[in-house]
């Protein structure tokens, strides 16, 4: 999202100044209220989908929902997996170091935690959510949290499927919305 003041360049001038380089386009205009050239680089936003694959079938269902939203938003995406929900924040922290054309504008964390017989459920649920929230706030990252926390597998399927609660799609939608909000406040 780019806000610009002043009169837009005419159609001929815009076509003349438009250059394509892969998925990046450059526009410049002398007809603005700013002195000198205004050069704006536009590229498709790129999202990293990080999946905890402990429950592979459920992870696949969450991914299908996320993928549909990201593709409908006309974003590029990469997909990686980690062993479980506790590893999601670390993987995102590693990926945030990626710079330039391949830098990520947002992240979608997907996973499923099903309650067991021990307190391990509470640790995994709380620490994975805390880690994602901490990254989001401290590093100003746009993260959609799609870690579903359930009592049993039936609840997991109800939350994961695109035709039901579509928590993967909702997490992707949150990431897309936060990317837009961050761009709005970056102008």
C-alpha cells in the first residue's frame, strides 16, 4: 500500500516510467509535491507458512485453508515444517533474518496440540503462544497464529477443515491484515 500526494502522472508518462524486473516494478514521477524523483519499489508480499507437523493430516488441512487465503490475496509464500508447536517461534525468528527480495512480510504459524494425560499440553500451548506474541511485539512481525488447541482429534478436525472452522485460513487472514496495517503505519 503506497499513499502519494499530488497529481498522478499521465498514462503515457506512467507507461514510460514503468519497468518490470521479475516480480518487482519501479515507478517514478516528477509530478508530485516532493522535490526530485519519487521512486517506489513494489513487489508482491511474501509470507512464510511454518507448520508443526506432529499431526500430519491435521497440519495438511490447516495448510489448505492458509494457502487459499494467501493465494486469494495474491501473495507469494514459502512453506517449511518443524517437529512441533514449541519450535514454531524459533523457526520464525530464524527466518526473519532473510533480507532483500526474499524477505518475508508476514508469517503464518500452523499446528495442533491435543490435550494428553500430563501437564505437557499446558506448557506447549502457553509457551508457543507466548513465543509468537513476543516475536510479534518485539520485532514488529506480522504473525497469524494458527495453532489449534483441543481436547481430542474430533475437535481438531472441526477446527482444521476449510469447510468447517478453517483456523488455518483465519490465521492467514490475520497475517494478511497485519501486513496491511503495518504498511499503513509505515507510510
